[in-house]
């Protein structure tokens, strides 16, 4: 089942992914939301991301901020 997000206005969006190749030959993974469940839907939010709603009601994926581990310096 595709990951669905219902915004504050009551509109449901489905999370999709698409792989594309840049002009330099690197492969890039794109994540996007659509009102219709099409080919390329994801079952869950990718690790390291969270869903945030914009002021306009559109959902976007945002990278989660991971706290840095403080390393102790021994003398």
C-alpha cells in the first residue's frame, strides 16, 4: 500500500520516487507527492526524511536533522 499523507485541507497525496541520470552520469533519486497513486509509489517515508506540510498545503520531504555525536578529546 502506498504511503498517503492527508494535509490540513483534507487532500490526500501519495509519495512517489523516480530515478534519473544527471548530465554528468550520476544517478539521482527524486521523491515527490502526487494526488494520484501511480507507478513508483513508496510504502513508507525513506530513512532520514520526514514529511512536512508547506503553508500552501503541499507536502514535502525534509531531511531530518541528526544530532552530532560529541567526541571527547583526551589530553
